[in-house]
């Protein structure tokens, strides 16, 4: 099993929750007791933005509280590890969304962000391999090559000249309004 963008477990993406918030505790790196479902993939149809700022926080639960309470985001899903760390969360605002996670999870993304700029951004692309080739051809620092994820996405990760982490892949959460 590979790493997801904000945490170590990929199976937590298997169950999609439409129209309501969901909190799930992941055990041993995988969500337990859930059935696999269909997730959205590349493209912006059906209320799916193509860019997802991805932020890691020392206290992700406090960040989620502030973003929902003070700034009006809606909690779509929160997946917590047994230790209470936020492995992955999705918050929506209008037709956009952000992905949130806890620092210190040990995921590829967490390690990449240690020396990064202030944030990471996830961008949905239709052809990950072609996008990756273009990045390589232009000298981008590749942090993770194109990788098939257990939850159905194909992603790669790169660092820009200022140290910010950019992830490109086919995962596009459904955002219902």
C-alpha cells in the first residue's frame, strides 16, 4: 500500500459520502468496516474543482475548527488515525475545497512538506504520465513518480523553485452543494 497525499492510508478514500459530513478513524493505516465505493476521477464535471490546496497543521483539529467556525468552510470528511491525528480531511467552501492533514504522520507528503514553502497544492489532471514527462522535461524536482494509488487515483509529486509541493493526479472528490 502506498502513501496518500496527507497520510499513510489510502483506503479511507474508498467510501464517498455525499451531502453530509463524515468522521472515520483509520486503524493500522486502513479504514475498517467500510465498503469500497466509487470515487470521482479526473475532470471538473459534477461539481469537482481541479485544484485543491493541501495544508498540514501541527494542530489540524484546531485548524478545522477555525476554518469551519471562523471562515465558513463545511466539513465534508475527516479521517483520524488511532492516535487522533487527522490523516486526511476535506473542507468545502462554495465550489472549492481544501485538503487538511496533521504534521508528523510520516507520509511522503508530510516528509516533502518539512522543507517546503507554506503550502502544497493538488491539481487534477487527465493524463498524469504526460504531465509528469513535461515536468521532468522542464527540470522539475520530482518527489514521487507517477504512482497508482489503492483508492483508484494516479498521482505524482514535485517541488517548485521556492520549495512548495505540487501534487498532480486523477483524484477529484465529489462536492455536492
